[in-house]
């Protein structure tokens, strides 16, 4: 083996070791997010993960915020298709009373676009604080993007939720490493991009 190949192997080993250490640190942070229990002007639920909407609806009904904004809803979705076809949904009458305070954001298809569309909504409605609901594995990227896009004076309260496909306390099991690897790559893409 030539000296150049040995140097190249050493460089590759060092780079891969550093990437692994950064990834492990990223994974460790995943379980450290805690909900703070503060009320806010609006609850923002990012679609795309199981359990997010249920948690958002529960907080909304508990009076944790005056508005519920569901970001990234399918363009063809309706209020009825989202709420009334779900097991354990509240009565139609109870939801009907709150429909003026529930906003279905239908223009975004990514976390970055979610933040951009939510920014437009909160500026129009003069919202000064939000509860951001997403899955534990998605929270680091989502909170980073929202903090970069939303005005600095908007308070963002994080509300991470557990999902059946990811155990934040044992992230190395099942599909956890794959989910986190995707989030890791996307997070650093956005760190360099925005």
C-alpha cells in the first residue's frame, strides 16, 4: 500500500469518525426535548407523523391556545375529512363551535414551507406565541427552521410527541437509526442553507 493510499484511508477514517460522533450527539439530543406546558396564542401542528394532530386537538380543547393551525394539510382535505372520520373525535357540535379558530394551512409540502406559511398566518393574525407540535425525531429540525423563519419576537414553545414508529429513549432500535439519519442529513442541509 502506497503512502498516498494510507493518508487517504486515514483521512476517510477521521471524517467518518467525526460524522459518527456528530450523528450520535444529534441522536442524543432527540430525547431531551420537553414540553414546557405554557399557553400560547396558537397551536401549530405539523402534519406527517402519527399522533401529532390528536395531541394538538387535545391541547386546543384544553384551552392551551385560542387557535389551532394544522400545517401541511392536503389540498383536498376538508374540516370534516380531518376531524369527523377519526376514531375518538369530539362531537360535531363541539368542533363546529371552534371551526372559526381552526386553520387548515394547505400550501406547504415541507417543514421549510410550513414555517414560511405559518409566518404569513401569524403576521396577519398578530400571533405572538405558538406551541409547535411534531414528533421527537423531527423536533430539532423543525424548531431550528421555525426559529430561523418566524419573527424573533414570536415565542415558540416546543411540544414533542412520541410516535409508534420511533422510541426517543431507545432511538437505536427498529427504524430509529434510519429515521434519525434522514433527519440528521436534512437538519444539516438546512443549517447550511438558511
